[in-house]
């Protein structure tokens, strides 16, 4: 599978020839509803300037679709579950924490069993920032609970989508097998690098300060203890940015042109050319 304009990275030990796994690699997602639904509108129809009823398909939904018969991840990936880290107060009644048996959620019903979605709350976020010891213990407890769930479902890798906190312990517990999709270029030294939590507006502000034109994209990378800093797996920077863009317009355009394509192509690349050598 090729994605025009993409750059793929691989371990030096990897063979040029793709190495298909004997069985699908088991994936456990971690996500935050407050981010991918309330701010990025996953699973919802929204009106854009040039398009009414635009459906925002998210990474998890796209992955589940591509693991079905005929998809590019068929026989390569098995999604064994989704962890959401929100609390009720995060969502303020605007969206359910967990899917119902008869309702669509962050993806349409029947793509993944409701019994494979769990709420493990990141309660450390609720503690005062000056409670350093309390936050550290609570954060460790959260990451340990995630790891225990990963062991329970026999996950080979954990993927973050919209989880916006550092992970000091989980990548060690998982022997480095934690990856993240960041909806912007995140590689220092490459053009238009926008790390952190405000990557969409950063791209627009950059364009506004540079003649009204810029670019953005997406990066699939390993997770380390710093946000958006781990070793890259796949990268693209081909989404046009105008200084006149609104945040939601650019967000949706970049989903279609960069985030979803590079995630799927990058995940396939990871399974075939990186995972066998970890």
C-alpha cells in the first residue's frame, strides 16, 4: 500500500521484503472522548463551509473497517479493545462514556463488541498540580491498570489516539510497544513541525505569519516520556493550510488527507517491517 508524499521509517534489521505475521497483531487503543469526540467530532456529522453533513470518521473506526474482509489490514491487525480514560465530569452529559448496545458511539455499532470497550479513568488529571507525589502515584496506578488490561486481552501493542498526557511507565511495561498518531508533523528538523495539544491552530498561525500559506500532516510514532517525541514510523506533510482556515475546516481536511491515510499505511508498514524485529 502506497501513500503519495509519505515517508516511512524502519529498523535497520528489517528486510526489504515484507514479513507477514503468522497471526494478526493484537491492538489495544487508548483514547479520550473529550478530545476525539467533543473537540474533533469523531463519529458525528458536521457542517463545513463547503460541505454540509460532513461525516468525521476517526482512526478507530477506520482501523476496524480495514481489518474486515478486503481491507488493507485484513489478517494483519486484530483490534482487541478500546480504553477510554474520561470521567463523567469530562463529558458533562454531552456524550456517553461507553457505547450502548443499540446506539452508535465513536464508531457505528457492530464494528466492535461493546464488551471490548472499557473505562479506565485517568484520575491523576483531577489532582492539584502541586500535589506532585499524589499525581505521580495516581498516574502510575492508571498506567498499571492499562497494562493489566493489555495483558488480559493479550494485546501485542497499544495505540494512542487523542490521549493527551505523557506516559512515563507504560512504554516500559509494554517493552516499547506503544505508538501514537499525532495529527501534524512532529519530527524536529522537518518542515512545519507542530507538536503538542494545539497543533491545528499552530499550523494556521504559522500560515498567517508566513504569507497566508503553510502545510501540515500527521506522524505515526513510538511513544516515549515526552509528548510527540518518540521514534517515527511514518510521516506525511502534504495538507495545504490557509491563513483563512478555521480550526474545524483544517482539522477535517487534515483527517481526510493525512491523519487517516498515514495511520493505516503506517500501521501496515509497522506490522510488516518493524514489529517482526522488535
